[in-house]
């Protein structure tokens, strides 16, 4: 009563194929593969976005950044 042999796994596979059918199993596999691929691309895009934001914050020597400063009005906080 140890581990399952190859014959046990073949019988389980046969029962699964009979219950679900090959077309449904093929579609499930295709959907699962698409979901994994989408997840990997999302993770890759997420790291690329972070890297691009870090690169955008670096200041290039000799480049002037023009900004307009706003003064804080103490009367507006009351």
C-alpha cells in the first residue's frame, strides 16, 4: 500500500479522459497555457515599468529642468 504504479496513473488518466473528453481537456490546457503566458508577460511588463521610472528620474548632466514653484499661503490653511 505504498506509492501508485504506472498502471494506477494510466487508469486515472483514462477515467479523466472518459469523464471530460479530449476536446474539453485540450481547451482547458490551452486556457491554462494562455493564462500562464499572460501572467509571465504581466510580471515582465511590471519590472520594465519600474526600471523605466527609475531611468526617467535620473538627471542627465547638462540638462536643465524648468519648473515653476508655488508659494504656500498660510492664510488658506485656516
